């Protein structure tokens, strides 16, 4: 082999080595690029998912947060929107006394004062009620992004959205008046739609005078005027809870509950624990309907004692106890809108605890709103419609931003069980403990209750039920708080409201 050929072979060998080295380096760079690309893709997917989750699930919570300084600052450039009643009456509006550049002197007006105070709330000493719930709507334009940008550049003063509620002024005023000078609450809804018509609560306050009275009402723990008792007040249900015990008994005696019979001697004994009927009255021989109509404590405590406790607890929890009730489209984990009713029996509860609970005493606590919803489900063939108070939101141009939909919340009982409860509740108002309704021009179905508070005859007085005439119907819960037994009762308050509404 010539020297020239050897040299060429050496060059070719060097070229091949260089090519292999370049290929190796290229593969290394490709692997690094691929790893980097994968990492960037993972980061991008994570960030996109986080952003999407924020937009879908979190953004409205941030916007509605009344402590959000950016939203609060933006609200200063917007005339706060108006809250309307069902009939178009203004429940809260802004009196614009200030200049376009500074809206700080605007005055929030509440034409109905104390009557709607808790449910509408206020927007000065923080935010409460619908003023809080609808804050993002009331303090934003509800327009397109292009319109918002144009308004920002032109420095134009704009109005927030207007909120249209389902609240009925006539009903609310009558309910508030009917409570009188006592502490109490009334919650009324339409069983067929879920629309909330009334949430009256006393004692109350005038939201237009909040600056002057704040120090007094904010520390008044005895009367708690700031509390909306209709949705946030928790009370021992008394005999209205017999509706629940009746349903539990039906579930465990599906084919023979109508065969129930009991001979009432005015009391029932459970291992040296005694349950008395009201005033020790002996009702004698009773079937299920008469025991319910007479609100017989000894019959219902005996009934509760016969129930399978595990199944009893399951029935109660299926009626929305121990959970937040869905209300409008707000976060159902927020208990500042409607408190959870509390049922504490467990499989280790004593016989005495079960007996007391079965007649609505013991540690069970309920809100008037929840009890009205049970009545609404009975009226609506066992189905509770989702309660809502906000019908629609419109921007200042009249464009609908959001509209409520009437949807089912939950089936609480079968149609046949609802029908049977209707018959029992009709008997209560015909010849039983609420016979003051007998002869009314409308049909009424209800259950009374008296929750004993102490040995001085102080009680909570209850009426839970519904009434109808033609196509009009109302489901109601009334509670009078800490009154002397024998004074005005909740059923009389309910009758005043029904008489006025159905006349």
C-alpha cells in the first residue's frame, strides 16, 4: 500500500471517528432537549390546570370576598346596584349625593328599615345578608370586557348590577308585624318552585341608622338583633319533630304502620325515666292519626323506642340534618347563609335520649328555614325544590347577567309517604292541636310544637306546615322564642299570615 493510500485511510478513519463523536453529542443534546421539553410541558399543563381551576372554582370566591382590597377600591368608582323585591319594590338602593369623581358620600337607603334588615343586610360596618352575598354583582358593571375597558379609559361613572329577589313585601311585612313584640322568626317559601318569599326576624334594627346604634346592637348578646333567626337561629324543635319520627316509623313499618295503636295514660316510663304528655293529659285509645293530631308524647316516645336506631339515624340524616342546605348558587360549605340543623343520636345513645329525641326534646336543634323546607317537600309530593332567593341579576343596561333555574334539591320521601303525612297534618288543623284553622277558607296542613326550655314554663312555640287555595300555596315555619306557656303561640301567628294572604 502506497503512502498516499495510507494517508487517505487515516483521513477516512479520522472522519468516521469525528462523525461518530458528532452523532453521540447530537444524541446527547437531543435527549437534553427532550427532557427540557417534557419538563416545560408538565409545568405548562400544571399552570393551565391551576389557572382553569381558579377561573372555574375560585375566581368568584375571590371577587365576592368583601375583604378584597382591589374589589373594594374598584367599587368606589361604581354606583352600587339596587336590590329589588318580587314585585319590583326597592329594598336597598344608593342615593347618589356625590360627584362623579368621588362616590364616597353616597348613602345606602333601606326603605323598609327593620322589616328586611337581617335578610338584606348592610354594606357599611362590613357586609351581611344579600349585601354580602351579591356584593360582586352590586359593585361590578356586569358588561363585556371591551365595555369595561372603554369605561375605565373614559373615566365614566357606571352603575353596578341590580339584583331581583323572590322576597314578597306584603308577606314579609305581615310576618314581621305578626311576631309582635316577642323574639321570633318566620320563614316562608313556595313549595312548587323553591322561591323564598319571607325571612322575618325579631328583634331587628334600622340599617340606615347603623353608625348611631352600632355599639349597642353589636354587643347586645341577649337580644341578638343582627342575627337572622329564620336561617341562622338554632332551636329545639319540640313536637314539630314528630313529623320526622313519623317518617322514620313509616320507613321501618312500610306495610303496617297504619295498624299502630296506643293507649295513652298521660305518661310513659323508660327505665325510671318518664315522658309526660302536655299537662299530663291522658288521650286514651289512639291510632296513628289521632296520636299525631293530639301530639301525644307518650305515644311518640314509645314509637321511637321501638325503632331500629341505626335506621332511625339514617332517615333523619336523609332529611338534610347535619349538612348545609343548598341555597341559591352559593358555596354550600358556607354556613353563614343557612345553619346546619343538628341531630346527635348515635348507636350508643340511651333509651331515655331516644325517647326525648323522638318527641323533639333532647339535643336536636333546627332552623326555621329547614323546618319550612320539610313542610314544602310534603306539600310537593316528597320533593324539595332547591331554595332560592335571587331570581335574576341585570346590568344597568337591562341585560340579564344571570337567571335562577327552578331545580329539584332532593327527594326527601316517597309520594305515598308525603300523602300520608298530609292527611295527618290536615287532622292536626281540623280537630287536633291547631284546630284554630278549622273552617278556614283555605286548606291548611301543619304540626304544632312546644319546646320546653326551663322549669318556669318558658318555651319555644312552633308551627310548621303549609296552606293552599287554588294555585297559591305557602310553606311556613314560625317560632316564638322563650315565651311564657299559654301566651300567644306560633300557630296564631301563622293563621294571621295565611288569613291575610288568602283573603
